[in-house]
């Protein structure tokens, strides 16, 4: 990764920020996008402390013009783009029958169209570098999760988009990775949208028992270096994907039972 340029959307917390550090520490030059100026400044301070060459761009990945500007600023700063890491995302926690439709639209706009926009503008540069496009998906992209209809839909859409794109780009030698971390310590559950679109607040799960963002970042770094096509993390995540493939009806019941045990479960 030495000398490569990596653009990370939503890189001011969780997996995105951990990836900025992990990729930067092996010699990559990092560009991080985010919507929060204070978090961008905090991330920049951390990367500076670690001696990592970087830029930050205030941008909402769900806005086409912001994604175009983020790529343009990356090229202006470093002259190339080797890896696009589509990490920005939001979740939800509500029964579909109770959820405002704007909640579903917002998830699709950020998680799916955010990936489409960033990839569209980065693509010419990635092709020139024979680089990598990474989508940070979820087990919810393999298996629909109750109380997360919009989130599951957005991740299924992301995975279908990237699978089709991978096939299109085979002749150009571009690497496309779909990564599904499973439950990971991050702020995505605190910022998950409730039925009315407000932030959920407290996480309903025991964050201490999850894989850390830093560990996920190391797995992602190796997967990019090895140009892997898929990455599914955590034993629970791998088991869910396997069971859903071979025993889907049983998995329906197991998944519902699992999510009913969450504190304050909407299902």
C-alpha cells in the first residue's frame, strides 16, 4: 500500500476511522470524508499525530455533488486514486409497518446511492490505477434482518451493484471487494434511525462482546492487499450466511428469535 491513495467515505468514526489509521500506517495516503466538522478535525489530528499523509473533506456521501467534489479534491491533493472504500452508512431499528417511508429513503440514499455516487466519480481513476473498490456491507446484505428492513434493502442493493460492477470490470483488472463485518463495535447502533427518523441513542447490544473496529480494519487491509472478492467476519456472521443458504426456513425462525432478545426489540 506504500504510496497508494485511499479515499474512505464516512471515515471519522468506527470502521472508517480505524481503516484510515490501518491503511495509513502501512504507507498509504488517506482522504477521509464526513459530515461533522468536529469529527473531521479530530480525525485529522489523530492522523497527523501518527505521521500519516492525509486530507479531510466535509461531504455528505448521499449528495451527488459532494461525492464528485470529494473525488476531485483527492485528485487535486495527491494526483491519483487507488482504493475507494465505501464505508459511510446508517442503520435503522423499527418494524416496517411503524417506520416513516422517509427512513427507508434516507437509508437507501446514504448506503446505496452514496456508494453509487462515490464509485461513479472515482471509477476512471481506479481503472487507471487497476485499483480497488470496496463496499462495507453487512450480514444484512446476505440475510434480511427483522427491524432493519431499510438497512437490509440498502445492503442487498449495494452487494448486487458491486457484484455486477465487478463482472463488468474484469477486463480492466479492477478489484472489487464486498466486506461484511458482522456485529462490530462502532457508533452505527447509537445513530440508527427509529421509526420516526430520530436517532436511536443507546445501543441495544453489548458492544464489549463484538469485534473491534480496529480488528475489522486489519482484516480489510489484508483483503485489499490480497485482492479478495468477499470477506465475511465473525463466527456468528459466517454461520448466519451458511445457514441462510442451506436452511433458509430454519434461519427465519432463528433470526427472529435472536432479534427478539434485544433490549427494547421492535419485533
